[in-house]
């Protein structure tokens, strides 16, 4: 099953589009379609942000480069989790060393 299918089954797309705060931020477009466009390949190096479903959560992993990192090898990853609480979205971040 594709990530998109899992997101649809989990109700995340519907929840993104129904969230009042996100609708105010993404004026003129559905929040779910904006998230799909928000994670293109990174400009630095070959690996860009990754988007995946983890149950009903949406998890993004982005490279975090230090000024001394080679283009191929970020020294850290920024991992964000977007979780629907039933009333609103809650976003958390953590940094992981590579």
C-alpha cells in the first residue's frame, strides 16, 4: 500500500483539510495538497526531505547541514511529527545525529 493510500485511510488528509488553523495558513489551497508539494528533493546533496505516515501521524525527516558538512552527508536530521489530537494538530521536533 502506498504512503498516500495509508494517509487517506488514516483520515489524515481529511483532518489536514478540516483544521481551521491550517486553512488560515494555506489560503487558496487545501492544506493536504500543500504538504505534498512542501517536500521536494533538497537543494544541497542528493537526499531531500522525506515524508511518511506512521499510523495516524505524519513524519518528516529533513537533512540538517552544518557549515562544514559535505553535500552528501548532513551531520544531523530534523525529524518532525505532526499528530492529530482529535481537536487540533500538535507538532513536535527532534534532532538526530547521523
